[in-house]
C-alpha cells in the first residue's frame, strides 16, 4: 500500500488520491476540502483511498468511548423500557441527518460524519442530570462540560495501537468540537465552518423530533397535548398521510417533523449560499455566513422546545430519576475523592498530573449508566457497611 506524508510537497504535485478527485468533482467551492486540512498534532502519512476526515470518522467509531454511548441515556432511562433513544442511537441519527443536509448543500460529508459521531462522546452517565451533578462537584476546578470532556477523551484518554496519546484526529475535527465548548466565540469570533453548523442543526432537529416520539411512546405526553403547537400542525399538514395507518400516527408525526425542519433549513441555507457560491471555506467564514432555518420556523421550534421542557424534561417520573442519579454521582465523587486509591490504576496515574477531583470527574464521566449504578453499590453502599469515615 502506498502512503505519503501529510505534507504533499515531497511528492509529485500532479499525483492525486481517489478522495481528492472525488471531492473536486462533487463539493462546492465553499466546502472544507480534505486536501486543505492542516493535519494532526502528530504527523501521519496520508492514506491512498481514505481521506483525513474519513480516517477520523473510523477512529471515533472504533473507540471505546463511542461504544459506551450505547449504555448512556439520552433523556429516558433503561428501566422505562427499551424503545427510546440511547446516546448512541441519537448520535447515529444526528450523523445521518447531517449527512443528508451536507450532501444536498455539497459540503464535505466525511467531515460532517466525523463531527456528528464525535459530538456527544463526552456525555457522562444519566444524561444532563449526570452532567449537572459533575458540574456541581467540580465547580471549584473549572466545572464540567461534556463538550470539553469529549476533547479530553479523544486527545488524551483514548488509546490506539500507536505510541501517541488519544486518537490523533485532524485539527479541523478538533476545532469543530472546540466550537461546541465555546458558543460565545470568545476564542474565535468567526462563525464555525459550514460543516460544523450543519451538525449543530441536525442535532437540534433530531432531539426535538425524537424526544416527542419517545415521550409519546412512554405515555408522558399525548397527541392531544401537542396538536396545538404550530410546528406540529404544520408538519402534519405537510406530510403525505394518504398511505399511513392510524396506528402509525406517532411515526408519521416524527417523520413529518424531521422532514419539515430539514426542508426549511436546506431551502433557507441554499438561498444564502447562492450569494457566496464562488467563495472558499475560509472566505464564507470571513463574511460571517451562518446557516439557519427561517425565522418563522425557528420561532415555532422554540415553542416546541418550551413544551418539551415543561411537560417532558420536568415530568415527575424523570425528575425523580434525575434526583436519584445526581445523588449517586455526587456520593461516588465524594468517596473517590477521599479514597483515590480506589480508582483504576490508569486513573491513579493521572492524579499526579491533573489532581484528584478532576481525575475522579473524568472517571465517573466515562461510565455507562449501568456501570455507574454497579460502582455506586460497590463503593458507596459497601463503604457504608464497612463504616468508612465520610
């Protein structure tokens, strides 16, 4: 197999890889071309038939942290059934929707897919309540952010077969994830690359529609409650319901909500991109290009999200679960901070460099829901039985 240095100056300038030729034929000028990647922290040779962002996608996909997403809740816990989304299924759905948008807009699908698969990899157990608990525990140490932890995972904690730490992803993928940690753009006042914006949009589209789906399926809300929302009415009116069975009303609604939002986002974005059709990826950032839905649909979408917040995320069944989960996370954090020798050896080695509390936070953040429960029982309840000094 032929491989070449990421710095292509040392080879025949006319020689092209298959992925370069493909991108030149398919991508718009404003897309992020793989050949323009600034490389990786640790230099690697280029691959003849997998572009840099394709390789990033594969590294994320095969990482241990990515596999653990199957055991982490999105909104609903495993004891509420097995229909609803996990963090892993949500991630795949976001990646799929983002690729659909990116393909239509002629953006770099490989970069989009890598960003989509990476975007939630840093989530701790028990969703946002687990994150809130870790934030409270680590407030004196800079707090906790699942977006920031994702970077720590792929840059330090994950280990490939190489001697370098982390997954050694491209600078563009790391920068895209960094954008998620700094929505205020203090580090970079320019809007993020178009591929990053597409993943952000797909994330929002996916969780709104799929949280409606899961909440109806679990009986937390009813169709009657949401029919009054403008975005729901518009979605149903725009759907082709002629061949749908009455028993599939929920599935039709979810499909219609996704289609409505993607159609609007693509249509609105296409109009804006027509104004910068000949600019390159950096130039569209320089002129402040931001992709978004129409203002009307954005307003209706916010109404839906307010409804979900009040009627789903604050539902008594979820609030009880969140309280129990947060208590367990906090108790484990306290115990392990007092007894760091109970950490696995690889985390004990990180204590000297990072400090006890941040290392304990990283250890807990990497847990699945089930492993968190099991560790709680082993550490906290057995610790009490042994009359440990709290």
